[in-house]
């Protein structure tokens, strides 16, 4: 008798994959001031760390359009966890070993950024290829684990540093490295299916000529930008708007933002079969525009904070929703489509925080002024979703 495959193991591995990505994206920024004080690294050089992290992810996203199918999902996703673990482990030792501590940090960041990029490209198609019913709901649950990972990293790290002090950061780094290290074995043994069979997937050239594909790319850029602009500046915005400490700013800003984003994804996962995903996303886009306007224009600090927090609620379905609609409308898009979507999302997430910071700096460190320009991204998303519903029929599958 053929043994039935247990795809719950695949889901657990993918959940931990997104938690790993949350660790690599959110833990090192908590150490920026520690790096400055311990190694004498200037803030100008430290500011290069997130830029190098996201640039590396972008390059991996782009490269994955070519190599992921050729090498195979399992090899690539196991490598993603191994590289993430290696980067975090080296982070604890390399800055003290190399003559230039900053070089040690960058080598570590590049390694786990490659792992993070592979997670972003591969985990969604791995789950999409599993024979689950209600794929949109499953995808929404899946992406909620990035949010819970972010909340966990901020909360646990804050508590750890409060008890043991920031001088113990190397121990905490090794603790976080255990997550991808354990997950290597999960991905080695869980069942993994191909998204499309050999020869059945769309060629990249045909994919790039598909009008719907470019609409989804625009939506993905806006999704990444709408999420990252507020997420990256939430702590600083909360501190400046309410005049609170950094610890309170971290908890009330990015931590609350991530928690509400995760709640949106979980709630949609429960009720997805009864909801039209495109219309849900349209409502979220309108709410996101309102949140950015409230945060940037309100003279009352508490309303600005509410706008900041509810923005997390509003962006929750943008990224996973775009992936789900793309997979449903373009079922033969294959790994290349997922890689291009990840590339577009990362591109938006790279551009928008830099734009907010640049405009705020040009206008005399006025962060509210910077954020008001970011309303462009959810506004464009609303227009794109209206076009999707009217021209391509919302959730209905389009002809290939």
C-alpha cells in the first residue's frame, strides 16, 4: 500500500521558513546601536546593512527565475535554511575575528539575505503545489507567520536584553540561528511537489507578454511599498509623534503593526471561502489610504498612532492576496512568476522607506510630510484592483 503523504509537515516547514525570514529581516536592526558602541562603526556605514540585505534579496529573486526549477525546490529551500543559519551563526563570531568588524557583519548579512530571498521565492509555490483545498486561505495563514515571527523577534529580544543586557547579543543570535538549523531537517524530509510539470509551465517570454502579469507586478510593488513604508518608519514615527522611549516606540510601532497585519491574514484564512479576495483587497486598499492620511495629517498624536497601527491591519492581505490571485489566474506561471512577484514586492519595499526618509530629510526631518507622499502606493493599488475586478473578473480564472 502506498503511504499517504503528510503535507502538514510541508506546511510546518514553510511556517518556520517565514519565521526564519522574519528573524533575518528584523533581528539585526535591533543591534545597530550595539554595533556602533561595541565596534565604533559609524551610523552611515550601519545604514548600509539593510540596503545590502534587500539588494541581495532582489538579486536572488531575479536569479531564481532561472535556477530554481533547474536545481529543484528541495535543494534550494534546504539551502535557504542552511544559509540563514550560517549567516546568523557567523554574525556571532565573524565581527570579532576579522580585522574589520563591519566586513564580518556584511558577510553574515549577505549569507542570510540569500537564504531570505530563497524563502521568499520558494515557500509560496511549494504551498501552492500542495493538494490543499481553499488555497487562498492557506496562503493567508502561511504569510501570517512572517508577522508572528516579527512580533516574536521584537518581544523576545526586548525581554532578553532587559534581563541579560545587550552585551549578550551573541548568545541571542545563536538562539535565533537554531530555528533555520532545525528547519533544514524539516525541508529534507517533508513532501514537496512541483508547481507545474516539466514543459507545461509558461516560458518567461510569454509570461512577460501577458497583460494581467504586469498588472499583478504593479499590485505587488504597491503591496511591498505600502507595507514597508510604515513598517520601517513605525518606531521612529511613534517616538516622534508621542515622545515615548525607543522600547515603547518599538512595541507600539513595528510590533503592533506586525501583530495587526498577522491578525488580518489569520481572519481572512478562516473566512476566505465566503469572501471575494479582490474585493477584500480593494477595501483594504481604501483603508490603507485613509490610515496614511490620518497618520500624516492629523494634528492629534493619538489619531496618528491609530492610523499607524491600523495601517498594519490594512496591508495584511495585499502581499499574500496578490500572490493568490496571480496563482489562480495564471496557474501555469510557474516558479518564474513567483520569483518576479517576489522581486516586485522587494522592489516596492526597498523604494518606499527610502522615499519617505529622503522627503522627510529634505523637509527638515518632517516624518509626517514624508509619509503623506507614501499614500501614492496604496492609492495606485486601489486603482489597479478596480481595474482587476472590472477587466479581469476579480477571483475568476482568466483564460490562458
